[in-house]
C-alpha cells in the first residue's frame, strides 16, 4: 500500500532542512538578545529631575531616586504623580527597546503581532 503525504524515507528535502536550521539559529539569536535586553537598565526622570526611576529590560523597578527638594509633606500627591510618571516613562523605554530588538530580529515580519 502506498504511503500518502510526507517525504520518501521520512527525510526533509534540502530547502526544508535549511529553513529549519535558519529558524533554530534565529531562535538562539533571539534568546541571546532577550537575555542581553534583560540586563540593560532604562531610566526616566520627572519633575525636572526631582524623581528618577530605573527599570530593567525585564520591566522590574530597580531604583527610585527622590530629590529631597521634591519631598513636601503638604503635597504628597505631586510626589506620587512624579514617581508614576517617571516609572511609566522608564517602562515605555524598556518596551520600545524590546520592540526594536524584535523588529530587528524578524526583519519587520511580525505583521503587527504583539511579540
């Protein structure tokens, strides 16, 4: 009885094997680049430098620096807003770096998919 589908002997044709090797190489490069991104730090300041937040490439807050002049017991809300603004800006920078990395690795072939 004849086999349906597949390739004789179960082997992949040359072009398919090359594509698989390229995909595996690209996956290794992406993993290495992701690890490198996770070690990078991204910082942002708010309030003219009164608050600085540093996050990692894996989007963890590493440090928050608050200038003593920014601490006003009568206006805690402003300080909270500055911390939120600086944190969001630093996270945005980390996100953009990740997006640039992915775009570089895929050559822009993700088609707008969120990865």
